[in-house]
C-alpha cells in the first residue's frame, strides 16, 4: 500500500532539496497566476476591446449616413443551408441606385444579402462625399470582437503559465538529479566501505 505525504516540499525532511522548495513555491505562484490572472487578463482585454469597438463604431457612424437604395440586379441565392452554417447569411456585391441629397439619381456597387431580387430596397451607407462605405459595426459585432479578444487573452496567458510550469519542472528535475548525484558521490564511498 502506497501512502502519499502531502506538502512534503514545504515540510522539513532529510530528502527535501532546495530545488524542491523552489519548485513548490513556483508552482504555487503559477497556480495563482492561472486561477486569478487568466480571468483578470480576459476581463481587462475584453473591456479594452469593447471600448475600442464602440469608439470605432461611433467614428464610423459620425460622418456617414444610411440611405435606402434599390437593387438594380438579382443576387445569387444560397444553394443549400446546412445545420453547420453559422453566422449571418452570405452577402454579394451588386449594383444599387439611390436618390442623393441633391435629388439626383446615383448608382454604385454595394454589399447586399444573398437572394435579394432586382427592385428590392436595401440600406446602404454613404460617407460625407456620397461614396458607398461599409455599414458601421453594430452592437453584436462589437460584442463578438470583445469575446474573441477576451478569450484570446485568457488563453494566451494560460498557455504561457502552463509552458512556464513545464520549464520550471524540467529545470527543477535536472537540478534535483544533480543534487542527488552530488549527495551520492559523498555517500557512495561510505556505502561501499560498509558492504565490504
């Protein structure tokens, strides 16, 4: 029957080496970094990304304005929609026409949803010079970016901590073996003397 002595690296005993103590404290610090640091990193990165995303959306919306435009051509339909398709429907570039602020007809190429037919109305965005620009990010886009940044930051820190743990373990193991080798070199001659 095996018995396991818990926390032996912190207790005083004859077999404990300095490398055991260093490894124990390093593992404790890395564990705390993993448990407390990764959520904190994710939250901090997510908050920063959310603030930046909202500011970018506000900058995009500031000078641009939405306009109702008429589609001048049909767009291809989606062939098949499977249960594995995730995300918004596909979009295609198509020619649209609209009446500008100057009451003149304008045309251009805009991104519209798949399956839209000629004559249907779509919303496009124009810059102050009347050029078609991409639609500003909406709140779901900002939240998706926030979540992606938060998960990436947390995951990166977790991988860094786990890699540091691996390095510490290997260095401690090499140091431990060297210490045991030195101890054996001192004790070996006495041991051989007792056997003979």
